[in-house]
C-alpha cells in the first residue's frame, strides 16, 4: 500500500508562512521513505496565487479550500473543514507547521477524528514501514521517540528548523478544489481584531551584542551584574520569557518565539536553559556563549562556548576580565 | 462563576536526569515535583475571577499518588475542593486519553469556565485543554494572555498570543475552555491560614466507573501514541566547554572571543 501524505500549509493574506515550506519538505521526504505521494492543502480566501505558488513544488496535487469564511483563521472552521476533507480523502499522515495557530486547532481536530497526534516533531525514521517521530521533552533536555498505535490518520506538527526549506524539490502540481459545506461550519470564536502587542521602545534586532538574562539570575536585584557585562561589551540586555513574566525586565526585552528574533555578533545567555521557544529567537547569532550551572542544559547544544558554573560568580568575572583585557 | 482549573504536577528538571529502567521516561525517584508553570497562572486567574464574581474554584489533576501534594497546594491557595484522577486506568495516556478522562470528570460539574495551562513543562503536548474542549463541545482558546468576562451576556473576551508580537482579540461564548499562557498575572503565595484550611478541604478520587468512562478508552490503553524511548541529545556537538574556576574560565573566554572567534 502506498502512503498518502498531506501537508497543511499556513498562510496569512495569501502569503505562505515560512515554516510551512519546511513542512512541505518533510512531507516530500516522508513520501520518499514510505514510497507514497505528498499532497498539499491550503485553506483561506482568494487562494489562487498562493495555490499556484505551492503548485511549483514536487507534489501529487494541491487541494485548495477557498471560501470567504476561511479568510480569517478560526479554530472551528479550520478544524471542521480539515475534518471533512480528511474523512473523505483518508490520508495516512497529515503534517502541519508547529505554529501557535496549528497548536490552537490541531488537538481539536485530532479529538474529533479520534486520530493520533504527535505535536512538535523534530525528525522521523521509518522502521519497517512504520514511522517513529522524535520530539523534545523536559524543556529540550531530552528527546522522546514516539509512534502512532492503531489505524487511522496520524497528525503531526513539525517544529521550526527541523527540516530545511532549501531542500524543497521543485515540480508542478495540479490544483484541486476542495468543495466542502462551509456554511455548516461554525467559527467557535468571534474574532474582533488582530493587533500588535504593546509595541516596545527597544529594538534588539540591531544590537551587535546581547547579554541575555534567564530565570537562573534568581531575582530582579541581580540584574545589575548582567547590565555591567552588557556595558562592558557595548551591548544590550535581552531576556528569556520567565524573566519578563516575573517583571524583572520589560516585555520589549523578550527574545524568542513570542518576543524578538535577534542575530547579533555575540549573544551571551546566562541562566537560560535553552528551551526551543527561546532558541528560535537567537540561534542565528554569530557567536553564542552560554553560562549555566547545569552541564546538561540544552543551551550548550547551540552555544559555541560554554562555562559551567554559577552565573553570580562567572558573569562578574567575565566583566572583570574584559576590563583587564582592554587595559592591557 | 463556577470555575474549574486543571493542573499537572511536573518534575523540577534542573536536577540531573536519568533514563528510567524501561527506557521510556526518566527515573522519578530522586526528583522533586512542582505545579506546571502555566497551570499556576491558570489557577491564579481562576482565583481572581472567583473573588470578583463570588464564585468557586474546583481544581482537577490526573496523575499518581504524589499529585495529592499539588492539589493540597492549590487548596491552600484558595480552591474550594479538588478532584484527583489517580486510578491506574487513567495513567500513562497521551493528550487524547488524558483530555477524555478530565472532560469526563468536568462534565458533571456545571462549570462556566475551565482553565488549564497552555503547555506542560515535561511532555509539552500543549493539547490537553483543547481536547477537553472538544470532548465537552465547548469553544476554547490556546495561549491566552488576557481574560475579560461579560457575565451578563455569557461571553468572555480573550487576548491570545500570536507569533512575532501580535495578539488576537476575540469573543467566546461561555462555557469555554481557556488555556492560559505564563505571565498573565502574578501568582500569589499560600498563607499560613490557607495551608491550615486546606487540610480540611475535600479531595475526591473518582474512578472511571464513577465518571461513566470505559477504562479501555483511558490512559495508556486509550492513547493513540506510544513512547518507545527517551534519550539525551547526541553528545559531541555543541559548545566548547571552558574549564577552570570562574576567574580562569572568564579570562580564557575573553581570550577566545578575541583571538579565536575574533569578535571583540
Ligand atoms: C507558546 C510558548 C511561547 C514561549 N515563548 C517564549 C519566548 O518568546 N521566549 C522565551 O525565552 N521563552 C518562551 N517560552 C518559554 C520557554 O518554553 C521556557 O520556559 C523559557 O525559555 C525558559 O526560560 P529560562 O531558560 O530563563 O528558565 P529555565 O528553563 O527555568 O532555566 C533556568 C536555567 O538557569 C540555570 N541556573 C539556575 N541558577 C543558576 C545560576 N546560579 N547560575 C547559572 N545558571 C543557573 C538552570 O540550570 C537552568 O538551565 C514560551 C513557551 C511557550 C509554551
């Protein structure tokens, strides 16, 4: 039996979201491994151009659900439309980019289809025709290998950066219309507006050096030692989410998937464990230095230089060493 | 307002972790456990809403015996009573079978609102609340950073985090499930009085039969995925670790940044 693989892309105003191309690549790779076909699915309104763009990938077809009711994302309509489409076409695997939008509706889709759900996969292996997915657990300190049990479709969301859009195979895929009973689908949520979260003053994207504070700093009173290091390096302070949530630094200093994305020349992460939501915001930095008392912290997997130790000792020591070096 | 909060007890992972004997999880023996971070914010939000509306908070958790400690803590913070799903049939599930069990326990409670955290810090499915909503046939929102109740119209206005610093503002009909993101409020500490009172509060322990649920649809048996193994990431790739005491390591680091990385 040859496997049918669907990839559900995410778009906004007709623009395909970046991680969706990575998901398409994952679908192509899975189809090659299993000896099946990969097909794309696009939901939205006015999808002609976007559909054609997706059609330039090597895919069996592009299914487009194009309806005004899908112009703005709602979990009810997106899940119900996919539920109907999946029930009819019966794909074996349905891949999604692991975006906040996907996480909002995908579990509901799995629940209504009674389908296996594998959130946040970062890789897969095929073993005798069955697929084993790897996904991070325990804040990225470890990875679990999981497999779907029983029959029915397997729904998988793929973490950012797990597959490379650069490896996408080009081709030409026919566009097919998904005709569904859109009028019967309810939104489950009345969208009032989409707005920018309180815009901050600080734009960290231009900072050449960022010294980033994690929960390991302990409390707000210890922020000055981080500021002194930032000053010595001529850089700015950044932070992980818990530091912001605790009110130790303002929200416009947050780095990560719900904060800013930065690529400085030097990124110093002190007392930051290295959860994926933080890493996506800083892993493109030229040189990463991690200071953490836990040698097993995942930040050390992306850092170039690491010091295992108490930041309350190490950070002031680095500041002192910088001053020493600039004086000599 | 009658508000339910689902909390999960998770291991504190700053400790050194070891793979368990059967290879599918970590050895929990020497670990300490805490209430999952975003669940703590969900509980605080529920307590604040209950205070404003003269309502009541009931806290639910699924997990082994140790979970009782987390429930006691929630009771000390102000929840009125607790429900502990600890029957072995409930345990070892994925988000589908776990959500099904919790929904079964919630269904009879006549709640206006169910709050959960957005994601657990151990397995991180980020799905259980949404599955609960599906089972109950209620609307839901994931990654909630703002909750404004409109009791008169039985609606709740929700601010939901999107990527890249955008927010979605929407209205949901009550009853609804909201999956709270960390940072929404400032969780309180338990008072001595609260801790004393908690000792007298009820923790009920219904089994699958009490909830009218078929045991085979629950826990590990009812799960649609199975964990084959857990492992640490491959050693070898990653940071060059600089040894020595703080002063020595700091000097070496500065030297390397100057001479090797050439960025200073
Ligand atoms: C949907 C979603 C979006 C998110 N968005 C973001 C985001 O944009 N940005 C973000 O950062 N996070 C985000 N998170 C949270 C993320 O998952 C992690 O919880 C967070 O990044 C952890 O922050 P941390 O590393 O500072 O804290 P922890 O994970 O608690 O790590 C603290 C670290 O400090 C170390 N430490 C403790 N004491 C010391 C000491 N004295 N010296 C040295 N080291 C010490 C510990 O060993 C540990 O590694 C998001 C989560 C979700 C679910």
